[in-house]
């Protein structure tokens, strides 16, 4: 995620993006993370989180 050419957006910016996309803020963090950022989180869980976030975005765009 980029803001002002930085990979560290403010929480308020991430919240605005999440609200606009109708997804939980945490889903954006997972989607924007790299494998090394997630540490011991099970890859099946992150895949399910990605799928849920994408489905939410697709659903919101069809309104």
C-alpha cells in the first residue's frame, strides 16, 4: 500500500480505503503484506482472508 510514495500509510488512510471498499481494515493489512510480514500465520488462513476481502470488494462494487 502506498501513500506519498511510502509503504507506510497512516492508519486513518487505511481506514478510509477499507471503508470505501467495505472490507475490514485487517483484511487490507493481510492483502498488502508479504510472506515475511505474516510470520507464523497459516498460509491457508491468509488465502481465505484474501478470498474474503476480494469477495467483499467485488460485492461492494456491484452495488
